């Protein structure tokens, strides 16, 4: 199941889920987190509620705490910011 399918199934009330990139997968999301990719660019929408919900699902899938996924994201954003200065 890709991210859009997961999100639309589990959060049908959130119409922004329809804007998620149809090719985005949780495996690809993890890859983006590890290689300092832009998560919002990867999923195709810049929405913090969607990010939190898909990070939560990724954490559950990997059997890690949400904070682990969140810190991967924060650290990659800091690294990316430092490279652009």
C-alpha cells in the first residue's frame, strides 16, 4: 500500500490526502529521511498534519518510537539548512 492509499483509507475526512503523490511509498519516505531528502517534496504536499500521521504509521511499521522518525526528519532539515548557508 502506498502512502496515499494508506492516508485516504485511514483519514477519509482529510481531503488533502488526495493531493499526496501517488508514487510515494513508506520505503521511499524512509529513504528520503535517511539521505536528507525533502520529505514534503517526496510526498507532494506540505502539510504538517499529514506528515505527523504518516510519520506515525512509519514508526509503527518499523516498530520504533515516533520520536525516532521525527528526529531523523529534524536532523536532515538541519543538515540541509547548514548546506544552503
